[in-house]
C-alpha cells in the first residue's frame, strides 16, 4: 500500500511539474533578441535652392538595435546595421550621427550638379528630367528571437536614366557574437549545386511550371546561372532567398523571392550549424 501511494505521489508530482512547464509565461525562445529604435529623415532640396527647379528627395527610415542580452555584442551589431544600410564608411559613427552624416553627404553630392545645371539653363529653357533625383530606403525586422536577428534593407533610388533601381538585401545576425550568418556557416561543403537545383525547382513551382527550362521562356536567364547568392534570411519557417532585378531575370519580372522550408534543405545543413538548439528543423 505504501509503495502504491509513493508511486501515486511521484506521478502526481511529475504531472504537476509538466503542467506548470506547459503553462509558464513565455520563455527564452520568445524573448526578443534585441530592443529596437528608429530614425526617420525626409529632406527635399531644389537645385540652386529655387523651388521652380528640379529637386532631390531623400527618405530614410532606419531601424537599429539599442540593447541586447550580451552588452559586448551591441556595438558590433550596431556597426553591422549601419554598414549594411549606409555603407562601411559610416560604421564608425553612432546610429544618430551616421544618419546625419549620410543625409549631409547625399545633399552635398546632389548640389554638385548645380554647376552643370547652370550651364544647361543657358542653353535650354527646360532642363532634362534627369536632374530630379530621389532615394528612399528602409529596413524591416523579419525575425527577432532565439538569439537571431534577421532583417532586410530596402533601397530604391533614381539618378537619371530610363528608370530607377530597387534592391532588397537580407541579413541574419547571430546575437551571441554579432556576426552575420552566411551560407558557409549553414551548409555542408560543396552545397552549391544541390541548393541551386532546389532553388530552381521552387522558382518553377512558384510560376506553376513543371519543366524548369520553361523559366527561360517567361523572362528568366539561363537556369544554369541561378545559384545561391548569400542574400537570405532565417526565421522559424525556413530560409528565404531574394534575387534582385536583373540578377536572374529581366527587369520586367522584378525581384524573385524564394522561400525554402527546412525540410527542403535539411540534408544540406551542417551538423554543427548555428541553428542547432535554437530553431527547430
């Protein structure tokens, strides 16, 4: 009888512990990897400071980390954010100063057109539309937990020509050390051909094609040239790649986004890749 009672107590305690575990407040896996803030800028400048003349328009919406669990990593991560958004020449600055300096440099570079513009005014009553510049940029946080921080930098600009350019650049940072995660960190040696085949098949599927060669008939370049480009981000659902304008297809097709779930690439992942123990796959 005592033995049965002891077993009952043990089972009750075990069940209670599991019930509590399942109903605890959100745990470490749901804790944000970083606390974030943002800086917005919108500047318009007309050539020769005359509102009747062409202008440039600069719009910046910059999100950056202000805190994270490992305080020593924060400066490294901030540098990554600044360099990926504004360029490496600005990574020496704080986020606020980087935005200010970038804005100043953009306007200064635009004002360099004024000498050419004045000469053009003497010859033409209506200078070309190419004098009207614009640049719009932002970054979006795509994943912020499990000691990972994924984000995308969206950049669009026009500096004369037939049309503007548009690009999306993805990043996933390991918040335990501040480093960007690359394909070499994730995949086994000589993964490129196998991963390229998976990407091509998924692009064909997205376009409702059964034969991958048919991609070349709808505006994609040679499918043999579609290769992993390190432009990816990671989240709970898998790995998402971005191929920008002109990279693998004609301009008219725009950007190609390819989501691969972990099951599709599991056989290519290293046993000791950074996801182990942090993201289920």
